[in-house]
C-alpha cells in the first residue's frame, strides 16, 4: 500500500474539482443552480430509498450529478436528501464531494455490514474508527493516519447508546474494496485488530471528512455473517428502513442546528 500511494502530495490542490464538474452537468442538462437539502443520506443497499419512493420521496431538481439520483424526502419533521446504491469507497466519496459543494452540511451513511464480533448485541454500530483496507482513503490521508469520526461529533452522539428506541453502540469497522476476497486469514486479521464489522465505505468517507473538514457520520447495520449461515441478510420490517430512519432521525436531533 505504501508503494502504491507514495508521493501523493497531500497538500496539493486537485485540478479536477467537483463544483466544476457540476457546473458543466447543469449546463448540459439544463438544471438550475440551487441547493440540495442540508442533511443528506447515503443508502448503499437502496432499501431506504425504495421505501421512501413509495411514500414521500421526490426526485431532486437541483442535483446535477451524472452518476446518481438524489431524492428529497421527509421522515417526521426531518427533511433530507438521499441517494441509494452508493456502494463502495470510491463511489461514496465521489458522491460526498459533490453533495457538500451542492449545499449539504451533514452526511450520514447507513450501510449493511458483516458482523465480526459475536459479543455485539446491537443491530447497528456507529463506526468510530476504521481499518483502511481500500484505496480511496489513501488519496486523502497518508498511511500512518487513522480514519475516524470527528471527536466533536462523537461527543454529541453519545446519548444514542442509551436511547431505548434504538439498538446501536460504538464500534470499529474494517473497510474493504473486495468483499469476495474476505478470506479466513483476512477476517482473522481484522478481528485481531479489533474490527466489529466489515463494510465498504466508512474509512474513505471519514478520510474525506477529515481532510475537507466536513461532517460525516457512518453507521453499519449488522445484517449478515458474510453468508456463512442460512437465513442471512435479514433486516426486519421494510428491509430495515424504519429502524434506519429512526436512527437517522435521532442522530440529527442530537446535533447542533444546521
């Protein structure tokens, strides 16, 4: 990894900027320049989006991305934007870059994850720290740096653990680029390093957030054991959408006003 990402010049500004891409996308697609919601959600599995499309969600007229659709949605009194099927570190960060220059001020990712720690009793973990086993984060942070949630955000979110409506606790996640290369030895190594779950986005999103000073929160919904047993990947009512929306709602209510 060090050889692949040496001489990355982390302090050097990128030539290719998300705001410039969106400027051209708006021009080509005849999209007016307007802001998306301040709170946005990444839904890698797409279940929350599918649920919301049957209720309140409408396609955003302000989102100019070439690669995705943003929906404006509501849950209780919360208004937010949401993108489905944002799978993988590089795609999640591509979207995050564009969301924050389009008006987003808080990004929450709720991804399904493999459970590595059998001692965990909660359905979700708030990912506070990651094992960086993907490529995208290394374009933002040097190898020796950790990718983790902002400590100020974490302090504000501590009441989540004691909320009786939720099933969430703090945890560490292994972020991989290649889920079908989760070998027994790699799983054992991740466990040895303290990983509670395995997913595909968190380390890159946290690296991006650290470098760009953005507010990003990553949750893992512990839905599977990497298909090592039957009746795996079960999420509950509405494929877990209601529980995830309740978690998102409680999270936003604990943060300072946007």
